[in-house]
C-alpha cells in the first residue's frame, strides 16, 4: 500500500511506519529536531592556597628552645611543600579547564551539524566522535592527577596535625624560659593556621574531583547517545541516564491523562509507542527518543516495557516466523533505549501474539 510519512503521537498513540493516524495528546509534539545543550564543564575552585610563613625566633639555649627551633624548621618545610602542591593544583585546574572546553566545543560542533541534518554514519562526525572520546579520556586523566595530588596533601595534613600536637605538648616540658613559651605560642598559631589551610585545600580539591567525576560520567552517557545520533544522521539530545530520579510518580495525574499508574499499563491500554516492522529498514529511533523524552519529562521515575507482538499463526494455520522476528526487533528497540541512556533496570522485555498483527510489531509501554 502507499507509504505515508509517519507522525508520532506521544502517549496513547501508535507509531506505524507504514502509515499512522494521530489523536490528541497531553504531551507537546516536537515538530523539529531536539535541541542539545549538553552538560557545561563544571566550575572548579579558584582559591589560591598560600601559607602565611613562619616567624623567626632567637635561640634561647634551653632544651625547649632547641625543640622550638626544630618545630620551626618542620613547619617551614611543610609550608614549602604546600606551596608546591598549590602550584600543582592551579596547573591541573588550568589544564582541566582547557581540556573540558576543547571537548565541549567538539561535541557542540557535532550536535550543530546533526541539528541541520547529515548523512547516516557520516565519517567526518565519526572521526570527531572518536576525538571526543579521547578528549574525555584526557579529562579523566586530569581527575587521576587530582586524586594523586589529594593523596599527597592528605599526607601533609597528617604531618601538620602531628606537628601541632607536638608543639602543644612542648608547653609541659620542664626547663623552659618565658621566651620559649612566647615562641611556642606564635608557632602554635602559625601551625594551626597551616592545618586549617590544608583542610580548606583538601575540601576544595575533593569538591573539584567530585564535580569532574560526575561530569565525565554524564558525558560518557551523552557520547553513547551521540554515537546513536551519528549512526542515524539525526540529533537526539542528552542521554536519559543524566535525568534525576525524583519522588513517586503522581498516579492521579497519570490516570487523568489516560496513563497507567506506577503499577503499569492496564489491559487494553495503548502503548507509548508502537513500531510496525513492515519493511526492511524502519527508522524509529528519533520518534522513540522524542516519546521517551517527553514521558520522562513528566514522570522521571517511569520505566518502560518493550513488548514483541507477532501474529499467532500464518495464513495456513502454522506458527508464524514473524513471532520470532518480533522478538528480535524488540531486542533491537531495547538496545536503542539503552543507547539513549535509559537504565537497563528500567527496561522490561516480553512477548505476546495478536491476531490483529499482520507484521512484527514492537510496543513500548510506560510503567
């Protein structure tokens, strides 16, 4: 029969690539390609951690005075190490910012190309995608450098706290003069300031690491979705894996729109998407992405049931091979959903037969 351009109706709709009709929908239809904003590189800390220095002191000639001289030398060496590590931190931050900007510009360029449309499997975009993957690995290497630096600073933190305890313990030593205690009080204050500075440094560095790790994790999912978009020559958007899972879905609102509650679809309920595989190549992924995108926008906790539907018997009353073929198509749709970033734990797969099915079909139900 003549082919008509398919249209997608989100929720209570049928996507039939050989021809379809639309009905009203509570979700807005998307008339053009999905826009892409991606995850902007996270802001890193900007504090410059500079120790205040160590005040000089005159030797007193006492045993406690000798301890003060040793403490002062240890604190000076510790502050020198902190200055060096602060310089390393600033260098790593600058490198991370540059690496993240280069990656983001590359990804933005690919999405701009996909926004206007391109050929499926465009080799230029495939090369740029591989470059983006390498760039993301470089950002991950920057995180490794941050973690290594954090381990070194943690060691210095332990040394600073030990030194502070030693300085305080020196007040109880006998044989000290008033000048020894005066210098000990100055040294205690400066050591305490160094301990606080190191704690602030570690806290800010830990926050940098956490933000960068989350960014890389999100971008890995976005790259998977981008690879799927390049394969089909059409822009989808960011990965569904980056969507937050919120509180319980509002079952009342779902019922008001003719949707199932958290328990799943009622018998006879209409699918979110129906794909009819009535010809060799069926381009369903763009419509599938838009349907899932709109569903998750309203119900972030939603799961999806992918159902393979095939005719029970063929024209001569024998088991139809289309039933097994429908299962293969359903598995393909599951892989597409996973490639878009949907958590595999939120995707179910089942199979059934229907006398109304003339071709293999795949129904995607919202749960």
